[in-house]
């Protein structure tokens, strides 16, 4: 499936500031970037580089003084995610067999305090026999028990607050889902990307859980089709995979995001007997 | 029903310290203290007084220097709680009709952050039509969802932590129950007392909710019969009604608590069609 | 000194809602209300009453359905606060001699977690010999170390967050100051009132600390003269003394507050050898 | 300098449990392991592996059922840390020039909520002109303002709590120091190791800050000489670099740690004009 994606971010800079942007479509075995264009207005020197673990493509620039600027990214991306079928057992990979990179997604992180949620997670989800069923149950629970309300949370909100206050946005839904997975010793990571049919349009946040050797994607918000995503980055949580990190004195003034399917035959993914999920790699 | 109650608390004092103890059986229209004795070893000057709102009987003393001491209290108390029957409608008293003393139990307090639990409380308990049913549902929920494990929490643990971590002791069960009630605009207060058949013996903490003009007692721990309690104090939460408050440099070394029924005919209270609860006043 | 005070609050109500307002000038031995007027637009039935401990004058009303309304209060108030001079020793009243009402202001409350600040308070302020010097040092510290920035905090922000994040508004400055006082066994309470020369005009929050038998007022924001205040209420913290408490589904749409001195001879209070502070009673 | 290091950890296992241990001396360009021995009693199959980024050497084992066991590690390790002298400018590497691995240590993590400490960090430490001076000032501040008291904190304690409660152990001192560094855009990571002259003997936690191209070590506890350390691991915080991670149902029963210098000429490192610090790589 081919997508066109666009994002346009504007900033007012008050003093010398370094920006790290995380808005490029990632290049993976399942995701090919056919065309892409990055423009800055006014034009400035930038540096593009890929994270040491391949999980993001960054753009970095330093603005030397007070000014306004806009960064625009657009791309045509072909995404061919793997359908997870009956060949995936739905079972966990035992911790004792995980490689150290994947095992790093078992640990608590800034916004996913899984160490505080172990009793809750075992009591609420522990009875499901397969890891796959556990993650589905977690996703359903988060969907049913957290209210999606824009503007209720901010960039410091974490899973501990969401489990108490029961409101949030896609970022908060993802953090809580990840925290529950890790509390049950299931590796889970934060996924950020462009999303077709997300309304209102915005960057989206989902969750990838590691089940029988695949990173399977889950979206506790149910706001976009699971096969309508273009991956930007993965990380432990939003601290690793923020759309923009600002070191200095600047603030955002506007943001526009768009994601369209180029193919009229798009059929939204639905869970079924032999459609257990989707893997973006 | 007559009870004998005893408590014995020992301290090591390192520097001049003021103690406020809250271990006397309260005197109310439903509770008569037939005999009581307070002894300090070594003997010291103490002051006994009653809280300005009648909610506690305090003992205050100042220890002038380093020493060890023990305070012993024993009493014979007759308790005649009111059975709440069909005459109680189970409905709330509208906030607009509450007097200002009772209304003060609508507000969040140190360990009962009801302002953070409103979304959860409405979603989980809001569908019950009567206030009585809401409080029963809250009590059941806390009983089923929080694990009672000694030593998991401390004197700084609050409802926000309990809703996340899902473990605690009677104090934590009471704080969370109170916070949920207040989140639904139900006045609720902390009850501390002696409890028959509590095992292991200790001071106990319960909850009183204000329903159709009565303070009805609830015990989310289910650890003692509701008619086996001797009231010591009520307050907004454990900050008001602590067994001991220590201003200085001292620490407890041992505590013994006992509560026995003097009457062989004791029948534990059970909820029934015309036994909606118990009111200690 | 005579003041005219005015406040005007507008709300949109979405469903039946009870409001408790706390906007009347309090009547005390130091504060006489010469004239006052309360109007609702549209006109509705209200109830005025005084808190059981005399600390607030409330207005309560129930709005039966969806509507907009405005509540206006205006008054002429004469305030004759006591100047605290050398007759106040600056020493604490020992805990062992406090009455139980005043002792209740030693305990932690929802927004003033003094039990978490004891080590910090002793280390930072413990070396001052008099209680008066301790409270002055606390006030100075809060003024110097917390940035006053509108919009950085909300109605759930507490002293624990302010000590970490170091930003807030008058409410947060007051909560942190109170928490430090209580951590040092100094009774302290939340004061809310009208304030002359406060810019931008708003309700103001200050702190009263109990020193040698007087409740002395302190303002860690330094935003208004200490003798330019008209007391509305005191309480343990903003949970007790909120300008408005809303039980239902409604939200504020606008607020105007004004406070003017009627006497041209107003001289702002300054600390001096024989001007240790001001007591509003 | 050569060291002998030993650790012995005993556990009671109640149900099948996977352990990941992090007790081996790391092998780096500055640290050579001459001899080492790992024994389990009773003997069990284990797996040794190195983290994907080279930051730890792990031992992993799965215990199949209820039992007690002990793991012993001993080694002779030669450590030749680099002395940081005047060739290190003490200046930061601009964010715009950091590689993505080092940049990952700019972000907040589970126990180091740097995003909540920015105002405080700028106000308290921002005036120092070099990054080196900032980190020294942070270390001094943490040493002076946090009380080292065993048993006051647990494995869930984070920098936010330490800045409020002002007590902790080496882990907490390190987390707060790291959080302050990151709040000032200085990459900082958690160091765990064996420490000579640490009293009582235990695993130690320190901080590495990235300054002019070197990871320089700092110890806000001042409890061991900076050149008396044997590195076990580095990570974002204790979530990455825990001595043991337990997935299952087991608990520790005893721990013994020892670290001795084999060379009688050991001279503790002292900061001096041309001894700005130590780098373990």
C-alpha cells in the first residue's frame, strides 16, 4: 500500500536553540520511501542521521538567534506490513531467550512505570493463557477505561497518572498499554507514525508488543486502521521518540499533519481467525 | 454490647518530644465508657482533652529528654450502634442541604485525593442509582481489587498510590474508599477504632459515609464484624486521626492491642434486607 | 482602612449543578462589612451561611438545568488589622499547649504534604532560633526559589510538585509555605482574600502562621501590601477555601475581581523593628 | 591498579523464575579482567552474554521450581582509568554534534525525571560557565542537601521523590545528579560497580557525565575514592543497570560484596589543578 504523508511544523525561536526532529518515514524491510522532500523556510543547514539502533531517522539543526521558521516534510511511502497469522503461536518468548536489545523493552521507562503496576496487571490480565490474549485484553481494557479527551494531559503525563485520572490522548493510551505489558514481562515499545483516517489529523502513537518473535502493533485508541500506519520511529516511550526535542528557548506555533492512501482498494484491517495482527518490523 | 479494650505502646525518646495520642474510646450517644485506666511507665504528667469538634479524645504529654516509656490504656466500653434499616432511603443528602461541618468531608484531603479520581469513580460506580448502592459497590471494588499485604505501605501512602499499586493495609483501603466517595460528592470520613476478631490484633481503620442523614460504617477489608468496633476517633483521613503524632525525635518500639467482647451472645452483623448497615454516630 | 471590593463570576451550566461560593468578605473583630450586595443574573434562590468554625461565609445555590449565569458581589469593608510589635515574642506556642482547633493546622493536608518535607525544612530553616525568623526565612526562600508564572499549574497542583518544578502562582506559593511551616511544627493556614494593588487583579492567596498566640500573615509572592488585604476565608489549604466548588457539570467563562482603598492615606506596610507583621484575626 | 572483587547473592525461589544478573566486571579498554570465576550452588545451567551496546555483561538463568540458591562471583581486575587533565576543556559537546547513542542520555528516564527539574536546574546551576563546573556544582549540591540514610528508600524511589524528601542512598544520589545534568542538556548515565573502601561494603552507584568528549565519573556520596572503582555496567538509570532483575516469584535472602586493592601503593584520587577527574571509558 502506498501513502503520501506530509507534516509542517512552525516555531518561534527566542534564543539560540538546537532542534532534533523525528518526522521522517523510517526505512525498513517493510517500508520503502519512494520519494521524500524536506524543506526549511527560511533555508538553514541541517543534518540528517539515523539512530544507532536504526529506530529513527533524525533531522538536527541549530538556530543561532531569534527567528521564526517552518519545517516541511513530505514523502511517498510504500508499506507492506506482515499479516500475523496462525503461524504465530501467540506465546511469549521466554525472558531467558530474549536478546539484550529486545530485553531492554522489559524495563520501566520515564512514562511507563511498569514496576508500579505489577499487582494490578497480574490480577487484571494474568489469567489469560497466551501473551497474545493478554495484550489484546490490555488494549481492550485501556480502550474501555480511559477517556480520550484532547488537552487533558501534557508532555509530562505518565502511566501512573493515567491509571489514576483515566483520561488522556494517544500518547497516554500507548504509555499505559506499554507499562501493563512490561509489568507482565512482555517486551513492549512505543511506536510513532503517520496514520490514515486519523481525525483530527495528527501524529499518532501506538504500541508494539513482542510475541513469538514478532513485534505486533496494537492501538488502544481504535482511532485509525492498523494497516493505515507509516512508521516514523520506535523507542522505549515518548522520551525516545518525540516528534521534536528542543534544547534552548523556542516554542511551536502551528502543526499540520496529513496521511492519505494512494490506492483506492484500501481495506481496513480487522482482527479475524487468521488475522491476529500486523507487524511493521 | 460490652467490650474490653487494651492498648500498650512503647517508645524510645532521643530528645525533647511532644506526643499526642489518640487511643481513648470516644464517648458518644451510642458509646458509653464504663471504666477506663491510663497509665504511663514511668509516670509522667499528661493532659487529656477532647477535639473542638468532639471527634477524638486526646492525650498529650511532653517528654523532656532521652528516655524509654510505655503508655497503657484499658477500658470497658458499651457500644449500642444503630442498625440502619428500611427507614434509611439510601439516598444522598443534596450538597445544597448539607451543613458546613458535614460538607467539609466532601473535599480532598492529604491521603484521599478525590479530585484525581472523579473520572474513574463516575465511570466505575456512577451507574448505581442510590448513594447506598454506590458506597457498597465502592467497598466491594476496593475489597476485590486491592491486596491486603502487611508492610507494603507506610504512613505517607495515599489513595493515588493505592489505586496504582493495588496493595495496602486497612488504612490504605479506607483512604481509597473515602476518596472514591468524595469524588462522587458523598461525604465520607476516616474511622479508627478497636476491632473484635481482627487478626492479627491491631488498631483498625474503616470508613463512614453520610447517607440520608446517617454516618454509616463500611469496612472494605472485611476483616472484622461491623458491629465489633469501638470508636476511637473520626477525621478527614489518617492525618487527623493518627493513633500517635510525634513532634520531636522518638520512635515506637512495640505495640499491643486487644479487643474482646464481654457478652457471649455476640452475633456478627450481616447485611440483609432490613439490615442495610450500622451507624456508630 | 476602608476598601471597596467587587467580584463577578460567570458560568455555563450543562446539567444540574450545585455551587458553593466563597467570595464574601468575612466578618471578624478586625473586619467590618459596612455595605454589601450579592446579585445573580438571572435571579435565583440562594442560601448564605457561615462555616461551623467561622472561617468562611458561603453562598450555595443549585442550578436545575442548562443555563448561563453570573454572580456579582460588592462590598465596602473596613479592616483594622493588628500590628504585631515587640510584644509578640516571635516564639512558638509549644505543641503541648495548643488548643485542638489550632493543632489541626499542624497536620498535612491535600495540597500541603508537610510529612514529605521534614528533612528539607529542618536542614534549610531549622537553624533559625525563633519561629518568627523561621517563617520569615521560609517566605523569603519560597519567594526567591519559585518562579511566579501564570498558567503553569492547575487546581490539582500541590506543594510536592512545586518543590520539584519550582513554578506556580499565589496558591502554589501559599501551599509550599504552609507545608514548610507544618513540617517544623508551626501551625499554618491558607488565607484567601481581595488584595489592593494586586496586578493583574485576582483573588489572592496568602499564609497565616501561628506565632506566640497570633495568626500573623505572610505573602511569599510579595505581590500586594500586607495591609491591603480583605479576608474572605481561611482553611487548611485551597481544598477548604476555594473561591468556588462545583458539584455537577459546569465551567467558568469569566472572572473579574477588584479591590480599591477608599482612603487616600494608605501607606503600604513595611517590616521594621517594631513592625513584625500584621494580624487579621 | 589491580583489584579483587567478590559478590555472593542468595535467593529463595518460590515458583519458576528467570534471573538476569549484572555482577561481572566489564571488559573495556581501561579495564582488564585477569581472572574470574562464577559459581552457583547448587550448580545450574547459566548463559553469559554482553549487552548489545557493550554496557553490561549479563548472566541469565531460569530456575524451574521452588529452591534456594547462591551465586558467587569473584575476579581479579586491572583498572587503568584515564586522568582528565587540562586537555579537557570542561566544555559541553553541543547537542547538535552528539552522536545518537550519546544523545540518548539527554532524555528523561524512569528514575531521572529531568523534564520536571529544568527550572530548578537552571536557577541553581545555570550560572556556571563550563559544563564541568556545572556538574561539580550539582555533585556538591546533592552531597550537601541529601542525607545518606540506609533504608529510607526502595527500588521504586526516583529523583522527583529525592528532591522532595531529601534522603536516600547511593542509587538515589546518582539518579538526582543525572536528572539535574540532563535538565541542563548534559548527557549523563548511571554507573554501577564495585568500590574500594566503601563502608559498609555494597555495590556502589555513581554518575558519568559527558564533557568535552569524555565520560567523567562523579560520586555525589563521597563514599569511595573515584579511582577505587571497578565498573560493572552503565545505563540510563537503575532500570537498565540493576544488579539483579527477577522475572517470577523469588526474593533475596543475603548479599555480600567485597572489593580490595592488591597494590599497597593506592593513593586516593583528589581533585586538583590538573586532576579534573577520572574517566573509566
